[in-house]
């Protein structure tokens, strides 16, 4: 692909953004940037340091000692330690929205995310990509699904990875994260005015990816494997 494009996929927790974004990036042969993994890595580090994730001042003190890298095959490194699996554990999932609500943490990670997008064609997913991180993205999609659907998806994903949890715990976590993400003061979760709303409640992964690819082609003319 000669033309550089930027694609922003936003939406609430467990809406399947990462799964769809990865497959869209693969279909278009462009870079996928999992911003959520970066916030999860920061959260993991805070927990490892026994820092209360609800204590903003203590969390901000960690910024200067954290280095987060995204590697091929969805590998996530924090200070050269592979945390790919650890950041998906429930203890991180239940705390990450607090970390993501802190303005200085977001500025720290957003700067890195924007630099990645300057160099390559990217698919980037998160909560505020279209509204704040990449406000001039070529394509903006706001991907949603019902709380119940999202909880079942996350539960099935966790069980498949050997992460022990209950469906009730996951549903409560999803509702809690929705509230925190949409009510934070800085760059809250919301659809950009020029985004395309995509409800995947009753769509398979393949159908969701096809819908996104259709939206991208309509807006940019770029097709898969071009």
C-alpha cells in the first residue's frame, strides 16, 4: 500500500475492537496499535510496585521509570519484560480504567501513539482515538455491543486463555469500566462527530471485519491486499 492511511476504532470495553482491528490491519497489511495494551502494561507495573491504582499522585510518579513497547505478533513489553499474558488477567482489567483516566498518563502514552501513526499506516483502537489521539484520522469507527454480549465475549476469551473468572464478575467489570471511561475528565469515551457507528451485538467477527473494511474502502478507496 503506497498511500498512508490512519484508521481509528473506538468503543467501550470488550466491544471486540482489538480483535477486529488486528484482522483489519492484517487484511490491509498495515500496522496495528493496541493502545489498550499500553494502559494495561502501565497498570500491571503499578500493581507490581504495590501502588494503589486509585491513587493518581503515586501512579504519576511511575511515568519516568516505565518503558512500554509493542512488538510484532501482539507482544507487549514493559521494561523489557514480556507482559503479554499478564496484562489480560482480571486484576489488571479491574484497575486499568483508573490508570487510563489520569491526564498525565494519557499524555505520556498518547505522545508515543501519535509518533507511531506518523511513521506508518495504522489501525489504532481505544477509547479516544478519533476524538483526541488521531482527530484527523482518515476513517473513524465507533464500535459498540450490548453489555451482555460484551460480557459473554470477554468471559469466553478469558476461559479460553485459562483465566479463571465468572460471567457475573465480567459483566460487573464491564459496567464499571463503561462508567469510569465515559465520565473521566480528560478525553472521555465518546463517539467522534464524524465517526461511523457499528453495532456488532449480532455480528460474527468475520462479519464485523467485513463491515469495517467496507467502510474503509468507501471512505478511502483502499481495499484489502492492495
